[in-house]
């Protein structure tokens, strides 16, 4: 196993997004919780994203206080087996600039 508890030759669970780096919502993104999950609106790009999973909403809300996206998943109760699925969802949010890598 590697330092991230994945087999060395395992595919990246979130292509284009390093879950072991710090991430956060883009400063121009507003989150509106809904019974089904949440609506994310980016005021800069005017894009709207739907989170259809309340646990994904918890992950997104935990990003700002977590040292890594993987840690945010853990805080939100995502099991290790489900991390690849949530990683792919976060990567999609990163591609649409809803979440961005946090810099020191």
C-alpha cells in the first residue's frame, strides 16, 4: 500500500484532482441546502450545480476546515470504499470552478 492506503497501481479516484491537497469552495460560490442535497451557484461564471447527495454537501462544507479533500470526506462520514465516487464528484466540481485548490 502507498501512503494514501491505495495500492500503488490503483487508478486515481479523481482524475485531475489530488484528494490529498487542501480544497475549498470558490469565493464566488453560494451554497443553498435543499432537501435533495444543495444548489451551488457561481456568481462569476453564472453556472449552477446540483448536489443530489446530502453527504456530498457535507464534504463540500467540510473542505474549508479540513487539511485535505480526503480528510473532508472522512469528516463527512464517507467510507474508504466510497472515497473514489466522492472524489469523482469533487473533481467535477473542480472542473467547473465550484471548488478550487486552497493556497497558503
